[in-house]
C-alpha cells in the first residue's frame, strides 16, 4: 500500500510539473517572435513525452499487479525463500540461487506467463531491474496472447 501511495503522489507531482512547463511553453508560443515560438514548441514537447512515459509506466504497473492478483488467486505467487542480511537486504547468493531455480522453470515452460512472472520477481530480487521489467513484459504479453517482445 505504501508503494501505491508513493507512486500516486509522484505521478501527481509529475502531472503538476508537466502542466506548469506546458503553460510556460504556451506563453512562449503566444509571445509571437520566431525564436520564442520555436522555444515554446520545444518546451511543449517535454510534457508530452513525460505524460506518455508516465502513462506507459502506469499501464505496466497496473497489468503487473493484475497478474500478481491472478497468480495469488491460483496460489502460484513465489514464496519468499530468500535469506536476508542483518540490515534486511536480500543476500545476493540467496537471490542467485532462487534465480537459478526460476530460470530453469522458465526454460522448462517458456510459453507459461506464470513462470515468466516468477522469473521477473527473481530478477528484481537479484537487483537486475532491466531484465525484471523485460521478463514481466513477456509475462504480460503471454497472458494477453499478444506478440512477444524480444528477449
């Protein structure tokens, strides 16, 4: 729940920032000189890109949470079997060991979105965020029956 609140607050701050930047871009365009019009258009592009990025990330998080809920209802969420350091952080060797199991499961059933979901969690626990995101995108695509992203 804490992560959800943090995400919502961050998204709200970003939207406020995009509106603020966009209004400055409009003011620059309205000033009417060629230089300020060009600068205003450039400034207006930034909030558009930011809003698109925020929208795509929000969709990704929503879909990943839906898969987690579905997997939880099936009783298939990965069990937290990771060892922790005294600081509470995940022990790297433990994360690597669990990752090896999840990778083997995924190789055995490469068309099952559930194994890709669990692999994404293992990547995340091993602090490999980029691969965790790609594995989760693959799980979402498999679940939805869409063309698969490149590995």
